[in-house]
């Protein structure tokens, strides 16, 4: 499946921030972080979109964003990467990282209120 056109529409052209999760089916930490990301999206009342990418099946996109560690989360806002997270994070640590990512952005208050 050609994910690039979908990626461009759903991530680069998105009006809301997007958390792009690069993972792989064989990656245990990737599977562990997925429910955390889903919960964060729910707690933020879907003000943030989630977009998952199988890094093994999308090598060109993975290479373009220099994905060398799984899981990797790229936070996009207005079509550009504003934050990068590599490896497995606990929920509270992920919140702190996202607060830093959105500092000064429209969601900073929403995320700060969830701690």
C-alpha cells in the first residue's frame, strides 16, 4: 500500500497536531506504547490525531525521517516535526515530553491540565 499520499494528507496537511508512531509488528515496545497513545488521544478529546506507520513496510518514509529506533514518535504540527521521541516511555514521562513538545502551542494547556 502506498502510504505516502495518505501520510501527506493525514499528517502534513492536518489542521491539528499529529503523533506519528513508527513501529513494527515484531517490536514489543511498539505494541506496549500503542494503548498509551490511544489513551492520550482520548484524554485530549481527540485534539491530537494518531497516525501509525509500519516502519518495515515503509522504508522510504522511515529513511526520510531518519527512523533508527523503534518505537519512534514524531509530533507534527502544521506539516513539520516539532518533537521527536525514541524508545518506550511510561505514561507520565510521555505526558512530560508532550508538554515540552506543545509548549507555546494550542494544546499546552490541555496537556498541562491532565497531569
